C-alpha cells in the first residue's frame, strides 16, 4: 500500500495529552476526538489537516498514558501514518490495534521538514520525500499487521475472520 501526504512536523516526547488533551476524553466518538487532535500544539489544527497527511516526529512519540484515544484521534483526523525516530511501546501497540500505520526511521524523522510531500510504501518500508527526492528505510509492516491496518484495526480484523 502506498500512502502519500503533506507533512506535519513535531518534536521529541510528544505525549498522549499533547495528541488529545485529557479535557476531551469524555467521549469515545472518533469524529469528536478528531476535532481536538493536536489542538494545544497547533491552534485550529483539525481544520488545517487534510485527509492523507502524515505526522513526522522525533523520539518517544506517544509517550505518557496508555489511552488509545491518541492514535484514534490521529487516524480519525485523516492522518494516514506517523513516522518517528521512536515510539512509546503502548502507543506503538495501540496504533496497530486501531489500524494506524506507524514507521520508525531516525533518518527520515530528522530530515523531513514541515510541509514536505512524502510517500510511504507500507510493504517495503521505503519512505520517499517527494519534495527533495531523498529516500529513507523503515522496517516494512509485516503482512499480518498490514491485514490489521486494511481491516481498520484488530477488532474489525477479528470480526472479518469469524465470517
């Protein structure tokens, strides 16, 4: 699968409260959560992000609480994937469980800039900065995890397997 979009660049240690502030956790409605994603980092972010856009961040993205609301809010806002130097373990697991593809690449995270156009091949892990023409390598997503993503997450994957 190829993902392509405009980059939103964030720094190190972006925690789950920065991704979706705790004051909005009184709902599990995905569309409502999407309205507040990254609100404290970028004013009016949900009105600026477009379907397919890509987050690029530094180390330890998704640290903090274990709430799955963070990757849900990112995905519901239309973000196609997250590329980071590294991810907090629970965020890593929650992302795949809800069907949000994520990629670790220290080089890509450091070199890709805000507003660049980026393409990610989920099968090979090749990240191409379309703006600069440079490529980077992340670990490809294994086939069984790509099935989780294409199903929309673990719960949908399980439902589909039972049918």
